């Protein structure tokens, strides 16, 4: 393994703004319907950053261009009360990772220079932009020290040998020589991994750059989603904590045991401060007074959806305390109060994601809640909090929380949303087959008339341990679905967080079990509603939701008129050996299919959807991305082939350039159009929607 070459530079060549600037679409809606095109026109507000004097908020807004098949984020600033909004940038590429520096007089951010991201600095009014880093492989993220004399930058380093490294006389050979697991992950062949590089920073240039994990074949931050939240500077800027799972190959593929590493800048030594804590340890945050470090910690190695606990370590004594030992929910994000006396945190509870506080004695209080999901935490010294929240019928905007009162600060999407009539979100408590109650969100079409009958769609969640809270999605968007005239049934079935650890953990080792009975309970309960057309109910879902659809295809007893599965597991035996994250397969399926003495594993594989294909009789649409290495596209192809060979009406939409998600704007629109064309054909017979190959 070799490190990337980093060359200090006082300034880089100024980016030429020759490309077209993607800006707010000029969309006029005349029918009042929240359509796929309206969804793509939404301005996507990114996390607010408060200025050092707490008078300004820096934030980003990105827009998608269907025509350009791309997106772009620009930066804005406003007063902390939401007044005096000013746009700072209008550029052809996105500004990311923006933070205040120099007491709020300047802003540092990521922006491309000659096609790769570097660190840039500009004045707080957007003028005098200049590039201050020159990293050969580019910068994926950065975090400046509190004294602003140092910066840690995320940059990729070479990980594996190429064919040319082994056989230099074969310069055109494209083969990969592989001798261990984890050779691919999420959506890429693993040839590079991220490392933390430290450099001196004076506001004008980054110098004396070095890799603090030189020659270590480990990721920091952890892929595929780790970023600058994986780093924490001590308030005196003398130490840096970073997150890493110091494992490679098969050991990496089998384990979720990451740790927090304390790096001392003077001695250049590293210490593992969570050694012996066996699950994920992530998101370190120093208290402002420097006395404590808080982080999120999972208990069990191999369980990626374990309860996220809030741990606090006394920096003087090393004593560690689980603040959430008596709190039965999993935590998503944490932030210290400015006085270091307590922490704010976000967590799903009862189908929504409120903001909470927790004292050093473990006392939990609600800071803000509603029929929404809070999305970030930026505390002010006077007790106010800047945040964002969204719901099933409203995208993120920025809000101010004060004494439990919540005030909206931005209205990025007001003009667009004022042109549409949104659906209505309600909830039902559905009895389950084992005597419990299940919170089920029901989204009713705009201008709902309870005297009419509506087709319905059962939404099957992925994860399998991801919350059905008040999320806003740019693919599985309930507002768009309901606006197409469907009642959406979204159960918080077994396995989802927000209802205690027992409810959350039950699904592991029970694929095809109680959670499927929960789905059928929700459908049967809703069919009794006079406004539901019981003959025209569909089921749709992605990832584990796709598995759910495949499983229901052979076990629904005529409940569904059509099905849609995206990126789902069809054959769990092949999935066990195809997926890259073996910890996931081992924990949730129970182990390998060849272990005949493992009752949990044998039950999991006996419930594989492909074993029930002989009962398939319901039209099914299958979609998948070929860069999906978590669940290979071959799973969808097998399911499609099985349906067609069975004589079941089926259609397949394959994206050769997408991963587990569908991200490119035109692909996103295509996916939505095919999705609704399929639903309308089978669930709205009066519309007589034609689907090619289906008669």
C-alpha cells in the first residue's frame, strides 16, 4: 500500500465557470398534483452551520436538473432569526462541507479544482475565492482544528495491487487478482481507501501534510458512508480522535467492531480509547470544556442495527458511562450543549424522530417533537437550537427551537408547495397476530373523499431495521404516491426502531416470520375500511422491502393485485455468498446455509422467497442497479426469469450505472414513471393503462 502524494500550495488555479449553472427550476403546476417532476424540482436544504458569534446561519441548497441529468449545491447565509437571506455562490459545481473560519470573517469549503475536490476559502460575503490545498487524489472532507492552525483532510490511498504491479509486462491487462474478501463494497471494486491526512493551516494554504495512518491498510473514515463526523478535535487542538475499523479482508467482512483512536499531534502517537468495546463506535464529540468525549456505541460485534447508545468518557480518568442504559431506543445523532452540562440527541420513538436532551446522570427530556423527523442539531449558547425537520408531506427546512416552541426560518420550497394540494397523513394502531399493536401510517390522497373507494399500496420497508418514521424520500415518496390516487399503508412492522430494542431485534433470524404476519395484518385491517378497494391492493418495497415483496408473492393468498420489488433478496442462499458485508448475512440470517446444525440459519434459508415460486401468480415489476454490490442485480434477474417461466406477467427495469439506490435525475424520473405505469395498469382498471409485454 502507498500513500497519496500531497503537495502544499498557497493557491490553486481559479476554477473556470464555463459550465452551465444548475439553478432553481421554473416549474409551474396547474393541476395541483404533487408529481414526479415536482419532486425533482424540490430545493434540497443542507445542514445549517451557525457562525462563531451566533448571529448568522450558513447553509446549502441543491437543485436537480432533469435536462442536464445532474445536480448542484450553492451556499446561502441568513440571520439567525431567518431574516436577510443572501445567496453567496452561483457556480457550476457544488460547494460542500462549508464551515465558518477566522471568527466568521471567512468560509472554508470543498470545491473542484481541475476536476477534483480541494479545500477553498472565501470571504463571508462570497468574494475572494481561492483554493488552499493541492491533494493529488482530491479531498473527500475536512475538519479544521479549534485554533485554526491544523486541518485533517480525508483523501484516498492505494489499497490493492493491480495486475501491472504483479506483471509489469502486461500494461493493458484488466484482470483483478483477488486473494481475500472485501474486494468490493457497496458500489465499487475496492482499489482505494480513505485515510486522514493532517496539515498545518494558516487561512491561505495547507502545508506539511502527512498521513497519520501511514502504511495501515484500514479505512478512516469507514466506507461507504463515513465522513467528517468520524473526527473530533480536542478543544485545545492538541489531539484528534478518529474512527476506524482496523481490519482488512475477511476479518473486515465479518466484523462491525470499529474503535475511536486518539492521536496526539506532538508525540505523533495513537491510542485506542474504546478497546474491548466490540460493536460500532462512531461519531465522537468533545465537550466544549474538554472534560468529556461522547460517542455512539453499539454493543455486539456483527450487528449493524444494534441499539446505538450514548457513551461518555471522562478524559481525566478514562471512566466510561452509558448514559442510555435505562433508555430503550437507538440514537441517531448527538451534540453537546455549549455549557457541557448535557447533550442533545435525535432518536426515533413511536414513529417520529424528536429532539431530546440527556444529562450526565442519564435523565432524558424532550426538546422538540411533532409529526416530523428532526434532522440535525446546532445548539446556541442561550439554549436555543438551530435544526431542520421534514415529514412525509414536507421536505427539510431550517427551524429555530426555543423553550419547546419551533419557528420556521427558511421557505425554500414554499413557492412550489403552494401550487399543490398535499395528501393527509393519519395513523392506525393495527392488532398483530401475537397480541400487540403496530403503529401504521396511512397516507390519504389529496382531496380525500371517504365515500369513494381507492386502490392501495402496502409499503414494505428496507433495512430491514430502518424506521418508518416521518421520513421524506426522493424515491419512496409517499406524497407523490398518494397524489397518484393511492392510499399508502406503511406499517412499523417487527424489526423497526422506535418501539424498543425487543421490537427492533425480533426480525434477526426470523426473515419470513412475524414481520410478514405484521404486513398481512396491516393489509387485512385496512381492507375493512370502506374507502379501500380490496380487490386492487399492491405491495412495493426496496432492499429488505424487495425481499418482503418476493416472499409475499408466494404467501399472500390473493391479497395483492400487483407487486413491485427493487433491489431485493430473492434467493437467500446465493445472497449469503454474493453480498460483501458478511456480518450482515451472519447476524440477520443466522449463519451459513451449509451449517445444518444451526436451527436459526436453516429456518432463514427455508424461508427464502425462491422456495415459494411455485405459488407465484401475481404480476410483478422488478428493478435493480448493476452497481449494487450489497444485493447483486442477479437477484432481480433470477426473480424476473422465474416469474416469466411461471407465466406470471412481469417487467424488469435494470440500471447499468446505479447502485442500491437510483441517484441520477433522469434515471430517478424513469424509475418513477415505470413504477406508476405498472401500478396504474393493475390497480386502476378503469384507466386501462397499457404496459408493454403485458396484456
